C-alpha cells in the first residue's frame, strides 16, 4: 500500500498535473475573489462591502467557491484514476502488486490527499489575495484575522471535507466507467444540473442527495443541519468505498 501511495504521488507531481490541479484551482479562487469584491464595490450584487467587512466576510465570499473547487477535485481524481485503465498502466501495476485492495487503497489515498491539498491551497491563495485587494476596494479585512479567525479556519476545514467528498465521488465514477472523459462528464453533470433538477422535481428528495450534503458543508450549515449533512456524507463515502473495492477486486482488467 505504501509503495502504491508513493508511486501515485510521483505521478501526480508531473508539471502537467500540477498545472491542471493546483494551478486551475488557484486561478478559479482568485477570479472568484476579484469578481466578488468588484461587484460588491459597484453596488450591483447581492453582497455588499459592509457584509464583506464582517468577521465572516471571507468565509461568506468563498462559500460558493468552496463547492466549485470540490467539483474540480472530482474531475481531477476521475481523470487520474481512469487514465490508468485507458493507458494500460493499471494492468502493469497489478502484475507487480496482485493484492488489488492494497493497490487501490494506496492509489486513492494519494489522489485524495493531493486534490484535497490543492483545494485548500487554492483557498489559501484566495485568502491572501483578498487581504491584499480588499482594503484598496473598501473592504475592511482586519476582522477576518481577529474575531473572524475561527470562522475563516472553519471555511478551510469545510473546503477540505468538500474536496474530499467530491474526490471520492470522482474515484467511484472512474472505477465504474474506466474512461477519463466519461467519468469526469458524468460527475460534473450530476453535481451541477442533474441533482438540482431532481431536487426541484422531488423537493423531499433533495435533502437526501449526496451533493446536497456537500453543499450544506460548504455553506457551513448550523446545528442539526450540519450534523445531518456530515453523517449522510460519511455514509455515502463508506458506501462508495465498499462499492469501489468490490468492483475493483472482481472486475477484469484487460487493457
């Protein structure tokens, strides 16, 4: 398992992977900060400079961005895992490590750690940028580092959990479809339009859907709502782990 973990990290350190994960996530977070602060200053947005100057201003700014970074994490994990099927690398790895579950655990641990770290680092880049840009645009950021420090830290924790959840979803899709494009497209389609449409058609169903739980965590829901979301997200993650292990262990790898 440890050898598989190390091998996967070596693969993930390639410049193209770094640019496609850390780079894209950081760029998205930066764009979100610039757009939000600019729109708040224009007075044409649902968020104002006064609200951004509150202790929870940065956390409120990045709640939507947290979910979007998670969706990018889904795509990255889906592509990375499925590529091993399409390139034939997985078959070569299984010849050297026939204990499939050990191989799977090591690979996914590296992939999930990598993408979760990329999402958190992107949020950190956004935070530094907001501290630099905000005061010049009329946002008082001093409270973010004082009375709002715990709230800001909680948003970073939410980012880690959301990225991890989306990453697990992407890994399952990769193991099921074995094709990078298909796995990523299905995951993004479900996360954005499909689950939303299901929630509109059956409003009572929405509270039980997986991405909805991650949305609640991203928004740092309060009390029983957040507790329920965390429990359901953990249940979905456990079910995904069992399903992935079962499919990976039993399915033939022909490529």
